[in-house]
C-alpha cells in the first residue's frame, strides 16, 4: 500500500520565557511529520532552531525534497529507509530526524509493537528525567524549583554569577543538580567550578567549553572532579569518535544526529568506548518527547522535559511522574495528536 507523507508546523507557547547562554525563546516553532498508509499513521517532530540553522523554510524544502522517495518506498526496515534518505538531507538532519521518527512510529504500529520493544525487553531501570531550570534572576530560578518539585534538575548556567546561583539554589532543594553551561566557560573555570559543584551535589557538567576548544576539553577531561558530558561537541555519529578522550559521556539529541536510527548507532559506539550515554531534547512537544523516551532503556541519563516546559501541548503520549517515565499504552511511540491537521 502506498505511503503518504504530510507535515504541519505548530507554534508551541512556553510556560515561561526560556533563556540559555545564547538566546531566549517565548514561542517554539516546530514541525510534525506524519507518514501514513491510510490506515496507520506514524509521527515525528523537529524544532526550528537558529543555532543549528533549522528554519521553517529549510525544513519545508528538505521534507518536500524527500517526500517522493518515502511515498514510493516499499515497506522496508526504518534503518534501511534512513540509509536511502540521509544522503539527500546531509545539510538538514533536523528534517531527517522528524522523518526517521515518523517512519519508526509507523513501522512499529504496523507490527503492533511499541517502538522500544525492538531493543528493550521491559520497562525497568529507566533513568529519571531531569527538569530544566533556565537562566533567570536567582529569585525566579528558586521560584521555579519550588513550583516544580522534581528529583533531578538541570540548571542552565553561563552568567556572571554562576557560583552564586548554584549555592543559592542548593538552599532551595536537596534534589540532584546537573549543570549545563552551553559553551560559556573556560577550561580553568570549569576545573575550579567542578570542585565547588561536587560539594553541592552536582552530578555532572554538560558542555562547559566552546565546541571547538579541543585543547581545553582535554585538560578539563583530565582534571575535572565531575564527569563532563558533550552536547554541542557531539552532534552527529562521527562526533562520538572525536569525543573519546575529551569527555566522559555524550548527550545525544535526536534532531542533531538525524533521528532514532543514528542515535542507536551512537549509543552502541559510545558504549564500546566506555562513555556515559545521555539523551536530551529540544523544547519540543510530546510527539518528539515520546520518540525520545523510546530509547530511555538504553541510557544512563535522560533529559526529556521539553513538553513539560510548554503552556500548551499538541499531543498526548509519554508523561512524567516526579521524573519517572510513564509510557502510553499505545503501539509505536504511543502518541495521539490533539488536532489532526496536515498540509
Ligand atoms: Mg545542552
């Protein structure tokens, strides 16, 4: 039966303005791809993101370009479809991610299975998801923690008073902290902060240095007393090899690496190298988060709070109960869209 690919852009309003070291977002634009045989539909998502050059125009162009390839393909394995589509989307892995997620969802629903059943026997020992506290006044950051009791917080830093922020937030909660500096620190600052933050029950530091500061990373990897996880330095599959020896772990984002197919290969490669494996999200809806949650059984850490930061979601699927992943009962990635629109 012939497949049909459609896609729709949505505006996701955020509950609070979301600020990291580079920018602030109030409304997150995102695209949802649907692959259907007329009976069963699969969904995938990719966000608009200026840092990664993902725009509405580019996503539209990329998805439209490969639409005929997908619509003319036979029922093949998702990793085979990825191999066919990826060469056409070398410049746009965000689009590749949305398509790959949608096809995995479709494929597993077609087989009447949950997606994660292809690699995980049971929903046991799942990592707790962190909840992100974005950069704000210290009072507002404390307020957000009080409003959202959670076992693990990811604190965004890269301000003039990073130490003071963590010291004061520590007075607000005993929960675990993870720090994400989004490339804002120097090597010496990172090594110094790691000692202080270790005392403040910080679990790890994510991407302290600029993505191309290899000399600094090597020094930090040797001298930091906390594990250092790559994010901006680990975007595509090949980056796992270059992170070896420079980081203690990697944060895989499905949009950056081109979807679930490539994430599975990165997990395998990272494990072989003895790296800790984390996966993270963009500020995205429950569609993308439900896809991400399917790889949770393979991870050490997960940051899947994207949809929790929204004022309004577009789908139901995976949910989180004080950090614990609660999967939907449905097959595939388990999502149901609230409004079914296509263009
Ligand atoms: Mg990060």
